[in-house]
C-alpha cells in the first residue's frame, strides 16, 4: 500500500531534466605527556597532535605510529607498542566505532600494520573517532578543509601497503587524514549551516550540520541533497541514488535496499513524496 502510494506520488514531482519530467526518468530506471612533532591544529573544537609519548589531559589516543615518517601503524593496545601516538581532544570525544562516529583509518592488523581509508578485504581493523553529541566526520585529501584537523598523512587511499606520517610539513605524504568533531545540538532543530536542513535531520543523516558544502569533493558529506558530494544537485549525480531503493524501510528489521542517508524526512521509509520530492526546484543548485 505504501509502496504503491510512493510511486503514484511521482506525478507530484515536477522536476525536469533535459526537458523530460522526472516521472519519465524514474519510469525508465525502475530505481574520526610527551613531546609532539607538530603543534595542535584547532578545528571547530577538535585538536589533534602526534606525541612522542602518552596523550595528555582530555586527549584520547586514536592510533599509534612507529615513527613520524614512513611509518607502520597500530591500535592503542596493539603489539608492538609504538612510541608515537595520534592524540585528539574535543568535548565528548571518544574512539568508539559505534553510535555517532566516523572511521579514521582501516588497518591490516592491530600492530605493524598498513593502512587504508576503507574497511574491507584484508583491512578489517578499524580505528574511529566518536562523539557523545553532535557529529564526527573524517575525510581524505591534499588539504584539510575549514573546520577539519589533520591527524596524519598516508601514502595512499587503497588497500595497497599504505604507510603513515605526521602532519608537520616535513616528510609528509600527499594525502591528509582530516577529521572534524562538532558538539552541535542534534535536537535543536536549528539550521546552523543554513542549507535547508535542520541540525537534527543532519545528525540523523550523518551529514555535517555545521557545513553547507563539501570541503573535499566526493568525501566530505555536508549537504543532504548532495548525495554524491560534488557540490551540484543533479538527477544523475544525486537523485539517482534512490534507484532501486524506493519502498525500502529501516525496519526493524531493515528491508529492501535501505540507506538511512537518503531518508531526508526521517520517517524510516524511502519514498518519492517524502524524500525525492525534496529535490523539487533544487536541480542545478550549487554550493560553495
């Protein structure tokens, strides 16, 4: 019944792509005490430092490195126990890989490990940053965007023997590991970044309620409508994410091709009227 209603609602979405109604498009597709190697980098409440010893004060230990350049990585409890620690601090910050969190790096093991940006295959050990409230976002690129702190640099982003280094500007790798932690009130209903979506919605979607536009293309999830993170709203790049997912639900248990990131109206159900309709009048929009 709900699925039939969702498809019937297509007629209510008057978005045009290349002169064709969106209805025709959908019909055709069937749809993060000791000396430090670098000064702390402040970023929207988050500071991160590579220390030659224990983390200090309220810092949490995210992972360890065998050196500050051309290094192997390890978890805080991994063996061998490396000297250099990546330490970060922010209100309510933790290292849990559940709740409100993001993956910092994937490792090939708990010690003497290579790293990657995605968990999977041989890289199943995950290190994370979490927050008791607000949001956490980690991304990778040649520079860290506004509001992001650099935790480390890495020699590559795929599961191909990547090593780590610090962010002090000497012997760094080209790819930076950048994270942001925001203590924004997820229940406030305030649209902090003025992107058309209140903070509570963005916390649910795990987009950044403090940033209306991706700082790093294709990796920084900031604007709820920009599902492919390219700063433009298009059918092919963003609306197409609903292909094959309409009618799916978050459950419990989840059914169909459920993806919470697409549930723009937070009703636990992916529909045209509730979610796709939010793109009405927005195609062609661009954020900066």
